[in-house]
C-alpha cells in the first residue's frame, strides 16, 4: 500500500515542466563544458615573458584607446596599453564575481525553501565554484603583470570581501561606501529568507552579466579568430574560456528571472519595492562611462590616480607635469575613445531595457533606464573639468 502525505498546495518547480527542463539542460551543458580545469591550467602556466610583446585583445580594447595618449604612443607602448586593458577590465570582474559568489549563496538559501528547488541550488553551487576559478585566473595574470611593469598594484588589489563597493573606481566616499555596505548586507539577509527576492536577484545579475557579455564577446573573439590558437597569448585564451562559462551563467539568470519567478507567488508591495531598488542601484552603478576603458562604467575622476601611475611608470616615463597635462587632455576633451565608450553605454542601456521588458513588477524609471540614460558626453566633460580643477 502506498500512502501520501496531504499538504496544503504550494508552488513547486516540477509542476512547470517546461521551466524545469530548461534549467536541467542548462545545468547539464554547463557541467559538460565546464572550463574550470582549462582555466586553472592556463593560469598555472602563465609567464608574462612569454607574451609580453603581443596584443591580448582586439586593438580597440586597449586602455585609453583613441585618446591623445594613444595617438602619441609608440607601437610597444600600445601593446602595454592593450595588456593593461585586460588587467584593469578583469580586476573589475574579480570584484563583481566576489559579490556574485556571496549572493549566489544567499539566494540559494532563499530558493531552497521551496519544494523541488534542489536543481536551482546545484546550478548556483557549480557557478560559484567556476567563479572562484575565474577569479584565480584573472588575479594570477594581473598580479604578475603589475609586478613586472610597476612593482606595485595599480588596478588590482589584494583579496577582499563581498561588501566593498563593487565598482573599483566609483564615485564614492567613506559615507557612501558605508551605506552601500549596509545595503548589500541587508539584501543578503533578506534574500536568504525570501524566495521572491532571492529569485529576483537574478534580474540584477542578468543585467550585470549582459554588460559583461557586450565586451567579453569581443574579447573572446580575439582567441577564436587567432591564426594559431595553440600559440595564442594565455590571457586571450582565458578571456575565451571565461566567456564560455559566463554564457551559461547568463542563461541561468534569464531562466530564473524570467521563468522561475512566474512559478512563485506574486510579490508583495514590499518585495517589489526592494526588487526595484536593486535594479535602480544597478542603473546608478552603471551611470558613468569611461574614456579610459570602453565597457566598464567607471567614474573617471576616481581613476586619475591610477592613470597617473601608469604615465609616471617606466612604460611612459613622464614627469609629474607631463602626466598631469596628459590626464587633462585625455579626460576633458572629446575623443574617439570617449565616443566609443559612450556608444557601448548606450548599447548597454538598450540591452537592459529588452531584458527587463518581460518583468512586470518593474517601475517605469527602471523599464526605461531613465537614470542611466540621463548621462551624456557634455555631462561627462563637465564632470571631468570640475574634477580636474580639484585634483
Ligand atoms: Fe566569471
Ligand atoms: Fe558568472
């Protein structure tokens, strides 16, 4: 005789077979094509001397590309700027992925409270493990390069926790950083105990990953199109392997925030308020664009000291005055580099809008990305001119 337990009806994931299948397929493929081992091997065999004389990214993905500095740089300086783009870019990704690991875990706690959510949590566990391999690879390369070029850290930083400002060059101060930390801690606690908020974290993660995808797709192409992949520089290989893993992460964000969310009860007013705050926070984080680095939404005045270090280093060998004049030229005038970064910013806005189209609890200002869209080249230049004056 078989007996069953009669319980009040609750949402279960298995009821929505189509969604469950989608998750399962994504999980199986992500496991099969896991790049952890390849990334670990690549990082372990990296020696800067082996690839210090070549590009690691397509040329337009170079630090300060299309600015006055780029125009006057020699071929060998341009190679360094190309490599420094890699270092700076992935130093930012490390910070984002440290936060991702933490929120994957708190969200898994919130989601595991539902029937049949084991699969979702297993996916998140796999992804967190992959992020640790990504971070290790980025960190190994960045540290080695900066040690060789500068003898100190410029864009990279020692290991840190998930509650620091995610943008490593942000428009911040001690008070803002404290407030941000408090918000992140609150969201962690809330999402661990609330399935809707846990699930909606993936809306924010999806939007952030979209930003990454825009650029990382192009970075990964460098390896894919390389005439001799065996001999391709290891950092280019890492860009490609990372992009492969991330495409699965993006899929899981999409399934969770577009499909799984519909298997849950509709949000309360408080839940949709917190969810919208999260998306608004993302808009605020992505408000700026940078003339120095296309595709990362850094606040350039916070970046001047790092760029100053680069110019004073033996790579450019500038005097204090030359370095400051160059910073003024690069950041306070319109340039091809600035225009390209602005184009990527606009492209990001459009892709975020499409991503949020299907989500019905979002505020109009989030659906239309009105905070991010308010930035412009004249505003950028006005901000820089003011900041340079106080620098
Ligand atoms: Fe990653
Ligand atoms: Fe990821």
